[in-house]
C-alpha cells in the first residue's frame, strides 16, 4: 500500500486462471468507477462480506450488546470496521444520550476497498462527521498521533470459523497495551470454544491417503509403507458445514475447550487437558469444534456457530451462513478406537492464531507416523479433496483404465503430464516401461521432483525415464522433449494452489495443450479429449438468502454496496450476478429442479478458442428456482466411455453457481400453472483470453419469455 498527500492506492494481485500467472492491478482511493486496468465492479463478490452482512442474528446480537454496553458518550474504537456497521451502531447509541457531542468513534480498517465502501455508507447514513476512519492496521495506530486518547469501549468482530485465525489474540494484546483504557468495556465480552468427538468415514477419507489407497487394486503407492505421510494435509483445523455430512456419529457429549476474554489482555499460549467420557462404541476420527460469543458482560446476549444438532437441543435459531462454519481437526491415521463410557484424554493447545489437539485413550495415542529423515523434504501438502480423490478406489480405477487403454492403443514413446498430477506421472511410469514421462509440474516444481524420487522404487520405475520441467512455461521446444514428439498428453486436470476455483478455470489444461502444439505428434492422444459444460436448475434458498440484496441492516442503509459485493435481488438484471464456486452439497437446503443438461463442449484436439452454447432446460420438479449449478465433465477418451464428472453428486469438487437476481417459481410442463415457468434457456460463451464464462438465463412459460 502506498500513500501521499492527495490519495492512497493499493496494489492487488489478479490471477489469470488460464496461465496461472498473476498481474498487479491498482485500487485507488479516488477511483469510484470501473476503469481499464482496475478491478471489476463486483471484485469483492468472492469475499465473505455480503454473507456476513446478511447474517441477521449476528447483526441483531451486536446491536443489542452495543446499545446495552454504551451507557454514555465516550470514545469507541472499532477494529476491523468493514462497512462501518458496528461503528454506526455505536455512534447512534451515543446520539441518544445527553452531551452526545462528547462521544467519538474511531473506525480502523486496513483494506482499502472496504474503506471506500465505508465512506459511501457513512455518507448515505449521514454519519460521516461522527465517525473517523483510519485506513491502517490497528497495530499501526498511535495515541497522540492518530487517536486523541485511549478508547473506553472496543467493538470488534475479527473472528473466523476457528475464532483465532484472523489474529484476534495479537490484535487484542496490542489494543490493551496501546489503545484502550484500563478495564475497558468490550463487545463481544468473551468467546468460548466447544468440541465433540466424532466418527466419520467421509472425514477420514479427507486426510488418510495411506490407509485409503491400501484398498485400491492398481498397484500404485503414493504413500509407501514407512512414508505414510509423504502426501498429507496441513495439521490444522478445517472449516466446513458439518450439518451436511450424513455419516457422522457422535461419540461424546459437547465439552468446553477454551475461554477467551476480550475485556483483558489474552495470553499467546494456552493449554488444557480434558477428560471426556464416550457415549458409545466407535472410532474417534475427528474433533468437531465451534464457538459461542457472549456479547454482553451480564451474559444475556449470545451468538453461536454450533451445528444444528446442538442448536436444536438448545432451541436456538438455526441460521445457515457461509462466513462462519464449524471446524474439524483430524485424528491421525485410522483414529482411536473407544468403547462406551471410556475416558478419553484430549490435550488442546492454542497459539496466537490456531488451536490444535492431541488424543489418547487406553495408552493408545493418536500421533502421525513420523517421516524418515531422508523423506522430510519431499513431503507434499495437498488439499483435503485432492487427498480424498487420490485415495478413492473408483476415481483411481477410472484413471487407471483410461491411461492403460491409451498406452495399449499406440506406442507412446514420450508422454507429457501437463499439470501437477503426481498420480498420472507415477501411473504412466508404472504401466509402461518403454515410455519416457515428462511432467510440467507448474505449481509443485522441484518439490514434485523430490517426491517422485522418494516413491520411484516402491512403484517400480526409475527416475531415468522421468523428467520434470517444473516451470510455468508458455511453450515447449523439441529440446525440452529431447528431440522427440509427444505421443500422449494427459492431465487430471489439477493445478497445485488453484483448488477451489470455478470449474472452467481448469481449462488451463486446454491453454497448455495449445501452447504445446508444436511438440505434439500428428496422432497424439489428448486426455481428457474434451470437456462438457453441464448445468442443472437448483432450489438454493439458504445460499440465495446469504447473497441477497442489502437494504437496511439494523436501521442503516447499505444499498450502495450491492454492486461491489455482487448481491442478488431488488430487480437487478440476473445477468449481472457473478458465478461463484461452492460445494453445492454444503449449501444448506437444496433441491434439483431439472435434469442435467449439456450446455457447451470444449474440444481439446484443437487449439483453445472462443466457444458458444445454448440449451433449453426443462423443469421436472415444481419449486422455486434460485439459480443454476454449472460444472465440467471430463471425457477421457474419444469413445466417450470414460467420463469424470465434477458435478454436485461428487463431494470432492466445487461447482459454479449462477444465482438469479430474483427467485422464479417453476413448474413442470405437464402441470404448468399460471405465473410459473416450465423451462429456461441458458446462453453461454467462453472467452479464451481470460477464461471467463458468461451465462445468460431466460425463463419461459406458456405465453411469454421472462
């Protein structure tokens, strides 16, 4: 970030998904309209701000606590102010007291795009003269330089799903040392974390590749014996919607873990030993955790991120939101076997930004198998979904048969892996002793090479036949392929560090295939040979509500932020709503309203090009349509007999979701009702220069198009 006397600007990285390259774009404080070279108008649509502002229980709880806590005009400090909602609540509360002009609100927000929005919102609500904005980190604030005095009240909401991940502890430490009076008032007052022991096969598959791949029959060993954690996930808590996981068994009652008081300086390190009694037999495979905010000193106002099975027991409001979820800590390996009424010892430790656990039962301690000294530098850390996929027997069999058939179809002297797939590299080297394998590994780079060396013997191949280029090449030459043309070009596609993006951004494989055209043989096999964009009409009331148009929040007008945050509703053009990536199965209440339809095809036998598609979607279930799910099915070979789908039925992939501006009531054609639509038309286009997919939707009933 840079600043001078006239303006501030921030440089932000923007990724080109088709090349994997990033470029700097500039956000200027004075820049209000979209201009070339700047971020698009809805550039904050992929953030959690809109979902958070639509969280009515959260907004209400903070408003009630602020009104209860601020009993007279004073100095209020809002750290991480965002749109300024909590600052406005504090300012309005002080305006209701005598000598209101003695009150002061200091709003601290380090992210320039949010500062720009906050200024608009304060002006719209006529509070710009009551609240002073500081565009900097709170630990950069100084009393006597920025603040005229220490603050009497702290209002803040710098919390993530784990509670500590956004720097709550160091922020509070600095605030108590440098910015707040002694014994300040705070909203929230404290936070308490809770947990529960669970057994869950789905969660186990997300982290234990070694024991899952033991069930495969392809003879490959991504994590050979003695190197069980050669491919692993980061040892941390992971945020997810636990209510959506159907095979979870509760093995204990909920238990309290840590308590953090906002009104006093917290410690950087905390540790507790818990003794937990199990309620049934099973295998502890994870610790599910959540937190509860006590917003007022008296303990009458609360907010919780607990799963629904807890909320139902407490008769509290059930509120699906995406910005705060539950957290999962994986117990290493197969987990810990327990019997009913057995006492389990759980050690919980926190530092400045995270909480971790260690579990022990009947002298059985759940600890990860250590890597030998020679392998520690070769360890690959992958996403949960990639770990689960690599351990999935069906997925591996599909890949195995497709590659085996290709190698049997023709002699493939040179095979090129165009992405970061260590699986395909090992598979080809294992299946064909006569093939040389070249892997690009644009993300893994040298670490991928080291990993392959460590597993080569276990998979029956020599590194003499494997070459890793390990660079983000725009193109290759015959020198890179040692003077030979490529006979087989493959990809999953998978690009390290790019997980969680929109499905069509994996068409980076098509871009790579195009750049490699000069080194491909005339009859080279391309795998996958094409991609098919699929779509399905969906009822998604919870997701749509979380992305809906903002008007007034606890009495404060927020309508100016809707375009920037990519909100739906209020009669906006549905074509303007952005496509965003979601795990559909985790989006709360959901229902399919149509058959799955093919919208567009991408032919990888040809260089990348602009594509268009138009298709009609017939509704086969009556309901309310909130949008469409879109994904890509990868066709592995020309006969179209082997297809890998990334649709909603596969829990390892995110789908693109195109939400409607306003929900549409739909019906089947057989029972078409007045005012309800029985079909829709999807008109799509793909831009090969930036990887953007444009989707236009029109609805059709008996008499007219909507």
